[in-house]
C-alpha cells in the first residue's frame, strides 16, 4: 500500500508544481519521496502544507505572456527558509542517495538567478 500512496502523493505534488502553486525547490520534492523514510516524507508534506496555507494562490500572481499562456514567474521570488530548512536537512542526512539532488536545488544557478541558500 505504501508504494501506491507514495505514487499518488508524488502525482499530487507534480500537479501542484505544474500548476505553479509551489515555488522551487518545493517543486522537486516528489523526486525524492521514494528515497527517504516515511517520517521524512511526512515532515516535507507538512512543510508543503504550511507553505500552501500561508501563501494562498491568487490570480494576481499569474501573468499572461505574448502567446496567451498564463504562468507564474518565480524569478524574483524567495521561499522563506522555514519552508525549506527541513528539506535541506533531510537531503543532507541522505547525502549518499541524494547528493545529486542537493547540488541541483541548492547550489546550482538557474539562468541568471541563484537558487535558495
């Protein structure tokens, strides 16, 4: 039953990311769910819930581009560390399995912006 729940949870997080309801690095949590403990999964889901509860999506946050696509620009958005500190600690405690992940979301420049530190 756990794999089914993990798969469903991962799909929900992916949909939230696709809908631009979550900012980076919260958008990448679904990639590591199968590689961490159930307790760590629960902690990260609590952080996602806290973020969503305190950052309600609003149509004012989205823009329409020249092609008519509606999107949310996270370029200048900085996630408060309280939503990602435990993600960082969980990745560090599983660095043998998630070293690639840490480098991707915390140390890598994306375009002209630096990811969260």
